[in-house]
C-alpha cells in the first residue's frame, strides 16, 4: 500500500473518531474514558493525515521542503483549531473538523483507485501525457503517440502551439 493511501486512511479513521466523540458528547457521554480515547486516537491519526497532506503540497524533487511543509501544515491546522476552540464548543468544532478531514480523505481514496483507468487506452501508468493525435501512429501498446509543439500531425497540419499567438 502506498503512503498516500495510508495517510488518507488515517484521515478517514481519525476524522470518524472525532465525529464519534461529538456523537458521544451529544448523547451525554462526552466526559468518559471512551471519549478521551476517541479524541487522542483521532488526534494522532489526523496528525498523520495532515503530515501526508502537507508533504503532498510540495514537488517531490525538493525533499527538504516537503519535510518542512509536512511539519508546518499540521501545526497551522492545530493553531486554527485552537483559536476556534476558544470561540465555541470544542467537541463540536472537533466533530466538524473530523467530518471535513474524513470527507476529504474519503474523496481522495475514491479518486486513487489504481485500476480505474486500466481499460482505457492511453490512460495507464505509461501515459506520456500531453495532447495526443488519434489519427497518428500508435506505439506498440496501441496508444496514440503524443503530439509535441512544432511536430506535424498525421494529416500534415502543425500543432497550434507551434504557430505562435502573434502569427496570423
């Protein structure tokens, strides 16, 4: 399992822990050991998810910057939650934040299915990216070859980007 999936799973479970703590509070059992365990478990898992989300904001070529943003992003979120806790009911604020984290993580998990594009030509892991000329020659895998700026298409026309914006 890749690290992105693990951080999204941590966000989903951690957010649901905070949401369950809110529901316990609304039911009148928000001061027990179960509520405390849900809070600290959820906090740890949400922190893991925020570290992963912060690190994903930066290009993988700058690993030192990924580490800094990975640490700074959770601290920023925690400081905003601290300010909001002073302005309202902490369990409600944590429950809403947990719902947001769990929803974002669930959406990320739904988008990251590895076999989603397996049956579509030109959309697998070997996709070269960029515009594709469907009438052009295909590579050995059956996918059309990409069209690069300045390259002629199979019908003899040039790509738009090779003409320039001022050449009319």
